C-alpha cells in the first residue's frame, strides 16, 4: 500500500473508494470510537459538544414537525438521538456497511426511521423536502469539490431551511497526524489530498482539505448564508484521544469547525 499527500488522478473515483473503505472498516471504527459516540447520542465532534446543549439545529420546540435529514450519518447515532426526542428524521450514508450498522442499532434501540445508502452529492430525495439538513463529520472531509455537496444540499432543503455541518477545522490540516505534535508539516494553502492506494494502484481512501475561504465561498456560491460558526474548545479534563484530536494539541489548536447556514 502507498499513502501520502498525492494528487488523485482524473480516473480515481474517491466516492467509490471511500464507500468501500467505510463499509469495510465500519466495525473497527465503531469498536474504537463507538464508546465516545454513544449509540443514541448527538455530539458534534471529538470535543464532545452536545446538540442537546447548543441546539445548533434549532430548539426542540422549533424542530417539532420539521423534516430533518442527516447525511454521512455513519451508524446514525445523531439521528437516533433526535428520533428518541420524537423528531422526524431521515438518515443516509455513502457506505452500505455503515448503513447496515445503523439499522442494527435502530433494531437494538427499537427506534425506526429511514436510513438510505446515498452519496451526499446525489441525494435520492425530492427538491425542498427538508427543513434542516446536517452532518456531524460526515461527507465533508471526503469530498473534493465542496460545491458538489452544497449544491445538492441546497436542492433538498427548503428556502429558509438550515444546513449545519461539522468537519475538520481547516487549521488542523497543517499539523502532523499526531495528537501530541505541534509540528507544522503541510501548507495551509496546498489542497493536495491525503490518499492511500492498494498495491495495484487503485485508490483505497481519500481525505480532502478545504480552507476557511473554500468553505465560506462555496456555501455562498451555492445559495447559503452563514449564520453561525462554532470552534468547540477542548473541555478541561477531557482525556479522549481520537485520531489526531486529543487533550494536548486540541486544547490549544482547534480541531473542529461547525458551520450553520440558511438556504437563501
Ligand atoms: C467520521 S464518519 C461520521 C459519521 C458519524 N457522525 C460519526 O461521527 O461516526 C464519516 C462518514 O461519512 C461518510 N461519507 C464519506 N463520504 C461520503 C459521501 N460522499 N456522501 C455521504 N457520506 C459520505 C462515510 O461513509 C462515513 O460513514
């Protein structure tokens, strides 16, 4: 296997690669991080910021009766939390293995809501079908051109509806992939993705960098107005280590950004 910061080729299909990677690694991922995520809990990232406390999707009363869509849902812990609050939620993810894990957890918790296999760039839903679309670390970091995603979210969210997402903070990209390290290894301005390839050269996994300006400009171009931006701080005493997030570096450098935008 080869890995590193290497341009993807035009022939590479990063959606197909990431779909397979997330399917094949769903069990390992959930074994490693399932305890932090919970099974019916809604956190916005490794800092443990809870939707219950910040209400970035809206207050529970404003969400009553609203149609909510989670994209890149993984095992759909966030949607499961919302469903247990009596809210009307639909979830989807690119990886069939993740969708299967989500369905198993729904059965375990006796919770029922639709969970579909779907690339966030081509959603199988009607135009304007949702009042709120969100993701907690789904899709964004795995998509090269953000406009492909924001345009599709804008299509399925009604005028005035909300699009809220968390993803890697753009600044995190420059640092070594080590939660203890403050070493700067990459240019903030270099969008060359991190990729892994099988021995035969086929793309196995791809992770993309978007600068802050990329996020802002892409949302604006696709018909969204940014209403709020959150950089969750690492809570004192939180010992969780999650990939390159952890108490040493994340206490001083933001690891996560959350953006809330309104469909204009
Ligand atoms: C880090 S998980 C986030 C899910 C969950 N909230 C969590 O924290 O575990 C990333 C998810 O994004 C999904 N994903 C990656 N690319 C996607 C795309 N283009 N469309 C939809 N989902 C995608 C992956 O399959 C994976 O389940």
